[in-house]
C-alpha cells in the first residue's frame, strides 16, 4: 500500500520492534502527528481475556479523564418532571420524551453523542433500543448512563467521561485526549484510564488462567493518533502499580 510523504516521514521515526516507556511513547505520538486538525490520541490494549466464552472476563466500564477528551459532547437526557428540569439546569443539550423517540424513528435524528435516561424512562427508550444499540448510544447502568442522578451523569460526561470495552478480538480501545494536550497531560489521562481498566483484572476472575501457549494478562499497549504510525508500549512500564 502506497502512503503519502507525511506518513512515511512519521513512520521512519517509529521503531516497530521497540517497546517504548510511557513518556517516550507519548512524546513520539505527539511528534509524529502531521495532520492539519487536532488528532485524537488513542490507547489500544490486548488484555488476554476470553470474553466470548467467559462472561466473568467481560471488561467494560467508564472513567472521567483528568484532562478531558478535548471534544464538545452533546447530551440527550430522557427524563420527566423534576428530573427533566434538573437535567436542563445541569447542562443537558436535549431533553427526551416520546416525541423524541418518534423523531429518532421517523427522521433518523442523531444530533447527540451520549444518551442518558432515568430508570422510569427506560420503557420509552427501549422502543428504539435496536436503533441506539448498534451506534453505541443505548443507556446502560454499567456505564452510568441509566441513573436517577442525572446532574452528576451530565457533569461527568461534559468533563471528559469515556467508555471502554473489549471488542470481539478482546482488544480494548480508549481515547485519552488530543495531540495538543501534550505528553504530560496524555500521561495523566492514560494513568486514570489504566487504573480503572486494571480494576477489572485484579483480582483475576475464575477461569482466568491460560489462553493458548501464552499466559493471560496485559500485552503491550499501543498508542496512536488518527493519521500516522502507532507506538508500542512496554507492558511492564505501562502497568499501574496498585496500592495495598
């Protein structure tokens, strides 16, 4: 596959066989960013779990990044009565009801990035579950988007709350900010996300022993931005030390 001049220049700076230390990889990712827009920095981790065959090895959750995501998030909240008023005061962009459900069904309206709902409104939201689900917009208690404390949910989302989960190949992807944040802020956001993610792996669930010839556990992390080569991180250096 033929690549452009900027990609080739950036790729030349990355040693594919080397496992970089955290700060070194953060600096490299920022240095190799060549796009005209502010690229998103993402961390990808192969956790070594087997989520398809072991329900207790599902890794999914949400975390508020210390320095945010650098994005403006539009929030739709399904609530009624006092909770709807509370959501509006907390900064919700849209307040949803049955009319909103009809608008999504008939007009394919998706002018929002996150959907939050109170438990008593899930019956209404459930009607469009097949539409919201594939887009990753369906409210879920595990990610904190089904809650009576809508004000806190909105505050966290606006502050930089991101969701993470393993995909079908058991790799976890999570954005940790923009290139313009700089290596120091990326390090803080990565540590916050890593602590939350490792909470799912310690203590290890039952059946979490071996997977093929290699022992299960965290594999090398990969940091990348939108347009150029990724940098592989040293799993030992990237591992968050747990306090006892």
